[in-house]
C-alpha cells in the first residue's frame, strides 16, 4: 500500500478516535490524569495504540452484550482480563484479542 494512503488511513483512525471520545466506557482508563501509576504493561499497550484501543472497545462491547444475553458470565470476563493483563508485549496482546474474536465467532455458529 502506498505510503500516502497509509498516512491518510492513520489520520482518519486518529480523527475517528478523537471524535468518538469515550464511545464505550471500559475497565481500562487511558486518561493520564486518572490512570493509576501501577498500570499493567497490557493497559499501557492498549492506551498507546489506536488499533489495540479500538479492538479492546469492540471486545468490551461484545462482552457486555453477551453478558446481558446470558451467553457469558462474569467469570468468563474475569478470565479474559487475567489473560489480557498477563501480556507484556504487543504480540501477546494481539494473540489474546484474536483468540477472543475466534471464540466469539465459534460461539455465534453454535445452534
């Protein structure tokens, strides 16, 4: 992909995040004024990356929707968060997010 198209896409992504503000309130606070000093590496990765931040907002929204529908328990969400918080690298976080997406896709195919 040409460099100028990548830049345009990045600008659109950043603009979209700026306009959306906190479209979804999640369990991760990325506001530097209120974020705890003891933030985990995974929280920092999510807050510092627009892609991880958007991905986690989608996961969080999906978790809340499935929780309300009775398709998920608080224990399932707690287990996901423990796995997420155990990540110290972007590749680990990417794997955890992909696993969630795959599990969600498999769950929606079951009768």
